[in-house]
C-alpha cells in the first residue's frame, strides 16, 4: 500500500513537471533600465490589476467631452448604503457601498476594495515619480504605456480638481479575452514627489456608471501623516496620563521595558515570536514583540528583507543609541488588511555577544503614538 | 547572488526559479490561475527591489516568502482567485489538472503555516533547517508544523499515521 510520503512525493513530482511545462512569462517589460524605470513597473502592475479585476465595453456617452468631475460628493445612488473606505497610508478616503470588502494589495496596487459579486472595484496606490515630471507628463507617459501594451480604447482625459488637488482624469475601456471593463482613473498630485493613483472600475454588462461616478466624486485626499518624518529614539519620560506602568522583561531577550498594566500576553495575530504583549480588545490594536536573534537574522539588512517580503515599505530609519548600546530603528508601513497594525517601529539593539535584541512596536494608523513612544523610550538593556 | 563577480540578472534569476516558485505557489493555493497570479506578484516584488535582492545569498527564498505571505489572507485569496478567473476567462478543461487533486485539496485545507512547510518539504525536498531559513521560522516551529501537517494529511487521505522524520 502506498504510504503518505510516497504519495506526496509522487504528487510533488507531478506538480514540478507541470510547472516546468508552463511558459515562462515575458519579462521584457520588466527591464529595469533607468529610462523605463519605476513608472513602467507600476504601470505594468496597474495594467495587471485592471486586467485582473475587470475590463469593459466602454459605454461612456460622449468621449470628446471633458469628464465631469464633481468636486463635492453627490448623493449615493438609490439603494446604496455608503461607507467610508479610508486608507491612512495613502491619505485617501472614498465612499463605497457598505457591503464592499477590502481586498488588500494585488498586482502592484497596494490597496483595493471590491464589490461582492465583484462587479465594481476601487484600486489605489501611491507612486513616486523619480523622473520628476509634472503631473501631466507623468499621466501622459502612463496613458501612452497603457495604450501601447494593452487593448485599451482611450476615452476622454482632462485636468480636474479632486478635493482641492490638481488631478489628471482619464476614462478608458479595457478589453481582454472578450471581456470589457469601464475604468475612470484619477492621477492626483499630492504636493510632493508622489502621485496618488485611484482607479474606479465597473464590469459590464451590469452597467454602474452612476455608482462609478459617485465613488469618484467622493475622493478625499489628505497628506500622508508621518510618512516623510524621520524616526528617532525618544528621550525617556514618564508614562502618559492615565497609564499605569508595569515592567516587562521577556526572557532571554536581554531587554526590559515599561508597558501599560492592562496589556495582555499574546499578539493580535499569529506569530512565531514567543514574547508578545498587546492592548486589550479585538482586531488591529497596539502590540509589542520581542526576541533575541543571532547576527545573521538580526542584522538590519536581514530584518529589512524580512519586512519587505511581508509587503512592508520602510518609511524611515536611523542609527541610534539605546541605553548605551548601538541600535537601528526603522518605521515600516505594513499591509493594512492584516490584523497586524499597519505602522510598525522596529529596533535592533546590538548586545555584547553580537546578538540583537529585536523589538517591534505596532499600532494602527490614526492611533495616537504617545503610548508607543513612551514604551520605546523606556527600553533598558539587561544583558 | 554574484556569479563570477557579476551581479545576477533578474531575467536569469526568474528563468531559473520560475518553475519552482510556480509549483510552490500552486501547492499553497487552489488553482494554476491563482498560482500564476501569486507568482507574478512575487517576482514583481523581487524586481522592484532587485538592486538589494540580487546580493542575497538566496534571493529565491525572498520570492518564496512573498508567495507564502500573499497566499494567507482569506479575502485576498478570494479576490485573487476571482481576479485570476476574470483575467484568464473560463479555464480550459485541463487548466487545473494535477495528477492527484485529492492530495492537493488536502494540502489546501491545512492551516497556512503547515501548508507552507509541507509544500517546501515535499516539493523541494528541503530539510527542516532549510525550510526554517526560507520561511524565517525557528527550526522547532517548522518541525512542529511539519509533523502536524503530515498527521493531518494522513488522516484526511486515509493513510497510516506517518513516522516522525528527522532531517
């Protein structure tokens, strides 16, 4: 009789063979040449997600007309119970039907939310323009690439005012494998090097132009709080008002700190880190993780690679001194569809034996970081 | 990784690793369409960071971790699966053909960490220590997940409970 291991290895061999028989994707368009650069990569990702989620028979009436961008939100279409979808990392909020679900990152866009069944969607990403073009130059290059690489039927484009910010708005139809989607794309000037791209799409044959235009009219953009700020090690100070402190000295780590007395053992999510504490409650909430890692896993480059593999984006980092020991501290923005809080400040503190005390403090966007700052200001090396 | 002092190109890296990554993605997902989408996302992530990743000893481990991480969210997986169908249209009859669909369905039903570990164990014949390095987990954790995965698979598929393998 076949054993589990024999069966598993036969199944694995079959899977390897089948994977090897499948064509290698064309990587020509991923050529990392400076000329094409990141815009191309993002455009590719954008195209992929559009393809992914959609495509359309473009039924926009008069394509020669400028798009009617409504500066202030109109009423929700009949039967729609609106809800606010806020993406603090992007400084974006937009109204969508209340039964839509965030879909996380996909194919290069960092954020998405979709209807169920998936007949309409919103995608968003913050895209740096390293070429330093103006908004029109950026949007024109993006449109040209989309038209060259995809079966796009370009509709009207115009400059517009979106929540008081200059934006380039473009409507197009995308056809693929006999499917069609109608898409309105907003490329919004954030005032810095970054462009905020918001894509609002609908799938035919349902036809939800009113919904798509209403969603577009509700886009609000704020500056991305803290994303450009440096990260520092705060000066030690007493606990915030109303916080009762208790010392936490996780075993082996070589570090102690003060925590709010009501924090509980464990993290809000599954983790292999043995030492974890989190604020009481459910869902995304502040937490701290602590571990002692050897030089290979604990050095800054290795830790950064691990974060990037989880989809994190490093906002800032610094070399600091913690209780007399050299350390690095970095602030990361993590994917928001996880229960792990989206903002994570991670320390790697060098210990005398070459190991690192690695401590991560996470908190959801919008949460006052005062408690988190106080916790990290209290770090005491015990090893 | 540098070869003869020259940095490895992304193209050669992708050509060398694509089949293995795709097989891993298929093992931790539910269809070839979803696996191809996961694989594309993972290689895109590597491409966008290639200046740094090219210098890693094992850049393939980075891509496998991305696949593993991106495969775990239920909502994301649902969106991706639906999206992949939208992208590709109705799959041809042979699209999700595998020789032992019952086995891979049982793998897909495992908790995520067990799924990742058992996929690397059987697909890539990696010892526990290497799996721990790839997934950046403690060896003891990987060993525990592997043992649990094999017990669960044996139960689900009607095999005798496997002996502990220690390698």
